[in-house]
């Protein structure tokens, strides 16, 4: 259930503040993708030269906590511990794990952060592959995946496995959580109007709108992208999941990086991408992944029932069609209210 890196860049997302003055723009790289922070100066104004390293330092802290690529990260060390007692973790990991478990209950396991063994097996982790794994290896990896075997507590912060060889991958929620953390950092510094983006996750701060365009996933990265949908974000978060870039093809079939934990295989179907809007980026990020796993029909039904603002981009014989939920239409028309 790993989220695609840099998906907004791949889809050609753009943003323009609905204000006459220009914002301060800071950017860099972290968590395997790019980040951008835009804000209008508070009074007294902030020094961008000193703010940039503070943002980088915060992202480095979060990466050292959540990375599945760094063997010394907090999460990697938790995954390597073959124990069933409580293991002390940072408050950030405990919070994200608790939120993930709540979403797993709500989605009946379509969202499952213990999917890590399957992500690795299919070549979307630290190792790559060009063909599907043998069926017996998929079965063996599936036996190690079960969100109900991971427990989280926040006071004192700790995680516990009821199966010692369980491992977690928070990629489908961690970048969104990092966006939320940076947004809180801006607010704490007095910023009233701002924008934070890490890869495919965005959150806006304040009461003014930021016009955001979602480009067609069929557009070439070397050419200007056609806009599939435009919406105005006001103090809300937007995330997109899709299989446009991170996939491999074998014998005519496309295998995307988003794994369905219920089948042990990459999510199948005609979906190209799903975007979701919520009050927090951690939640919108998790919803986007979950809805992609559920697919165009089941995912849409679930999103409508749960009143999720979501846009489904579906592959058809003629190209792509857009399928918004009623809540999405309200967001795009009212600017996120």
C-alpha cells in the first residue's frame, strides 16, 4: 500500500494563490521526493534563510523516524525486532500508528500498514523486480500481513506486535502526516496564509484560497499537462494516489506499486488515480490510497457512504473519465468549505 513518490509532480500539479501579492517560496528534497512551502509574510516577517533549515531539520527528523529505506530509522529498528512485548517509540510514530489502526478498522483491512512484506516482495521497496513473484512467495508474505496484530498506545508511546515477524510501512500516511507537521510549524511561527506540499500531498493554511489543478495522468512529463480538474483549497488537505509512474509491465499486464493487502497483489482495475480532500493531510493521504485499493466501483461506493470528497480518474477506451463524489463537487465549487 505504498504511496507513489512525487505523484503531484508527475501529474503536473500547479498552484496559484488567489491574492495580489506574491508568497515566499521555499523548496527542497526529503522523504524520497520534493517539498515546497509557500507563505505570505506575517508581521513581523520571517527570515526565509533561517526558516529553510528549520523545515529541513523537521523533515529529517520525521524521515529518521518513518523511513523504510534507512536501516537505522526508528521504524526499521521496530520492524527488525522479533518481539511481542511493547517497544517504546516516538510520540509521532505512536500517533500515526493509532490513526492507521483506526482507518484499518473503518475500511475492514483495505488500509493496512503491515503490508510491508508484500511491498518488498513485489519490488516496490528497497529492491526492484521486473516480473511477478511466485504464487507460493505471495502466500508466505500474506501470512505476515494483518493489521489486527499491530497494537499502538500513546501514553507512554509504544507499539507491540502480537506476531514477532510483523513489519510496518507507514508510507501511505507518513508524508501526509509530515505535511500536517509543517503546516503546524508555519502556524506556530505566525503564518496566517500558507501552502505545504510533499510529493503527492498538500495542505493549505488560512482562509484564502489556493487554486490547484489536477492534470491528466496520461499527460507526458516532458510536455505541458492538460488539466483534468481544478479546485480551490481553503484550509484543507489534498492527496492523490495512482499508478502512473511507479509500476512494471510483464507479459502485457501492468503491475502498480499500490498493493491490495487483501489479495497480496497490486491493486487491479481501471483506476488511474484517486484524489481525496480532508481536514488533515494524514487522513486525505490514507483515503487516497484506500480508495485506489478498493477500485473504481467499490471505492466510489465507500467514498459516498463515508462522505469523502474524492475524485476518481478512470481509464476508458477513449482515454480518461472523471468520477467525483458529491462531496468533491462541493469542495471544488465552494473552495473547501
